[in-house]
């Protein structure tokens, strides 16, 4: 009993500072985890953006037909916009102190955009770019929701801007199919 009382007195006196230190460490961990989780969503958005950029660039080179000039220029506008966006998303990942995917292999591991293996005709290109702008927009929307839920306003703001950019690309591509 005496030993128990001594132990209780010891714990009450010594334990609180230890717990405070532990609490401080615990308080930092969720933020670090949150950054890593937001960065994971951003990496998916980056990889989709990057591979879609390469696909759009390839179609800019290879498009043929009566609408050649119009599509050649539209695809150029879109791959340039995607290239700038990829840079912004990657730099946001770095801003969260996480490494950004930095190779084609890493991009292909993170993306859901299928690489071009054969060149479709002009209408096929438009349909494929429409499809992958929509799927990329969907993943960005999910990333945006997650950033909002965890209170990462910087990432959320960037991703909202990306939603607007994909809405514009989708509108332009869809208009060419109607
Ligand atoms: Fe060009």
C-alpha cells in the first residue's frame, strides 16, 4: 500500500510534464499526415494533368482532316494550359514538403489517363480528350473536397481553379462533337 501511494504521488508529480511533451508531439503528427494525404491527392491530379498534356500535345502534332488548323491550335492552347497547371500542382506538393512525382514512370503509376498507343482520327481525338478531361476533372474534384475537409485552403483554391479550367476544356471539346 505504501509503495502504491508512493508510486501514485510519483506519477502525479512526474507524469504530467511527460504527457504534455507527448501531447505536443501528437498535435504535430496529424498536420504532417494531413499534408501527406493532401499531397497524395495532388499527385493523382498532377499525373492525370501531365499525361493528358502529353496526349493533347501528340494530337496537336498528328491531327489531320478539314478541321486541321482549328484543332491543331485548340490542342496547342490546351496542352500549354495543362503544362502550366502541372507545374503549379507539383509546386504545391513541394509547398506541403512532400516530393512531387518526377519521372514518366511515376506519372504513369499515379494516373488513370491511358497513354496513346495508336492515333485516332480527328473526331476520335476530340472524344478521347473529352473523356480524359472529364475523368481528370472528377479526380480533381475529389482532391478539392478532401483539401476542403482538412482545411487546406491553399490546395483547395488551386484545385478549384483547375476545375474551372477543365470545365472550359470540356465545353470546347463537347461543342466540337455536337
Ligand atoms: Fe506545335
